[in-house]
């Protein structure tokens, strides 16, 4: 762990840690695999979470907790995608969440953020910045749950998490995380477009007599 948290190089006056760099590189690979709907997105995401957990542990408790959740949900997501992948193409079929599912995720995100923030506030040793940490922690759970279920809306959830996560990384010295999210943001937008089009195609009714 000490080796992972040592400095790799300096970029624009920012000290880049090995753990920060490697964890985010694996995260980018996992995102690209998720865009391609590959089952390998989950093992790679697990490795990314493990490395970033080492980076954040003892400093950013909320972010470290987020990575623990990433690893747990990665196992769940692997199981879900392995069960639900398309037998013909070997990939899952993206879909839009129902309005009921969207409402449930929004309610869970709101209530969960308040609950976790109050916990962090009651125990200051868990987080020096309770509300952003709680938002990231709960938002990550919601985003990865939606991804595990094959919901296209998970891309939107990740964007909302990053709106807080990116400046928080810069503020706490994890510069590589901030820089890499420029590429990450582009991949999210492209991936969201691809999944959106596939979900719209899947939701389109097949005319009677027309080939499926």
C-alpha cells in the first residue's frame, strides 16, 4: 500500500500518486468495456475499486467507502450480466428504466444521501466533508445498481456523481482523478448515446408480419 501511495510524477505542479493513476486508468478501461457491454467491465471495475480504496483509505473516508461499494456491486453486476446476457451476441441488452424504477432510484438517492450525511456528521472521524462524501457514496450505489440492471439511465447517474466527485478530487490532491475525468466525461457521453439508441430500438414495437 505504501508503494501504491508513493508519487509517480508531477504534472502541472500536482503530485500524481501511483494508486490514483492506476486506479483511474483501470476505471477508464472498465467504462469503455461497459460501453461495449462486455462482461469484463465488472472484473476490471473491481480492480479499479481495490486500487482506489488503497489511495483514499485514511484520508477521504467517503471516497474509500465508495470504492468498497464499487467492489461489492462489481461482484453483483458480474452475476447479473452473466445471467442476463444475450445468448446470440454474448452481451446484455440495454433498456430504459420504467418511471417507477426512476422514481424509486431518485427517492433512494435522496433519502440515502441524507441518512449517510447525518451519519458522517454524527461521527466526524468518518468524513471531514459529510454532504459531498454522502452524495458520492450513495450516488455510486445507485449508478452501479442501474448499470447492473442494464438501465441506460446509469450513465446519467454517473454524470451527476462526477459533478461533485471531480472538484473534490482536485481539492484533496488527487489531481490525476480530475484530469482523467475529462476523458471519462467524453466516454460517458458517447456510451450514453450508444446505449440510448440501443434502448430506443429495443423499445420500438415490432410490426406484425415484419421480421424481428
